[in-house]
C-alpha cells in the first residue's frame, strides 16, 4: 500500500514526482510476480491530481463516472509501458 505521493513545492519540476511514480509502479509489477498484485489503486487528492493520474492511464472504476477521484490501472498494463 502506498500513501500520499507528493513532492514538496520547493522541489517541483525536478523530475522527483516522475521518479517516485515510476518506482512505485515498477514495484507493483514486481509484486504481481511474487504476490498477485493485480492492480494499483489511487485516490486523487483533487481534480488536478486526478487529471495527472488519468494522463498516466489510470481510470475510474465506473466509466460513467469520469469525475471520480478513485482510479485504477492493472499491473499488466503498467508492465507493458515499462
């Protein structure tokens, strides 16, 4: 389980958030091999964060609720992009 993923504003735009996200998603793929981690679920803090996760191919559980802050992606889909 991963708690809040964020970068202090003083360190924004340095690639730290991208590196943290890539590491977390790569770890999920590794866990899928060892312990059947089938999906990664996030709860976006706000609409801006939701849009960022959607840009990373996360999607709402219910397609008819595009404004939902709870999003997911399958580890098999992550693996295909690494």
